C-alpha cells in the first residue's frame, strides 16, 4: 500500500488576474475560462478545422475523412454542446463547419493520443 503524502507547507497566495492584466496592458475579451475547456481548446480545434476543411463546390469536408459512419448515438447534452460549438465557429469565426465535423475532429484528436502497439490484446 502506498503512503499518502500530505503537504503541510505554507499555502501560496493567489495572484489577482486583474493585477496581471493591468501589468500586461491586457483587455477583457469576454471569454469565460473554465478548467475543462477554455479558449486554448477552442483555438486548437479552430486551427485543426481551418487546416483540414476544404470545399469542392458543396459543403466543405475535412481532408482525410474517407470512412462514413452514420449510426452513432449521442447523449442529448453532448449533441447540444456540439451544435453550440458549430454555431460559434460559423457565427464568430466564419468557418462553415457542421456538428458532425466537430465530432470527427474531437475524436481524431483523442484517438491520436492512443498508441495501439501498447495495448495488450490476447490473440485466440
């Protein structure tokens, strides 16, 4: 059993973001940041979409997407978020992207983190 380590050191004082912003001459962008998905996540998604979306006359599609699977079930709250993200990119960024394309980009980003050669799969 591993021993629990408890830090009993003096707690560090939090720095007021307002002081940092003032010192750097920053302006409020109106973007809310939370611990799960802030502007950096949206920016990374935006960069991926911009680099991969291309049009051949119809709806733009993501370069490299060849396989089409239509029967994926979503939780209602997840699909609503995906629609909101798609709407954000269309209205605020001018990127004509569908909710399904957002899904493809997010799945691609997370699947890329997995190294299948490290999976232990028994062969029978």
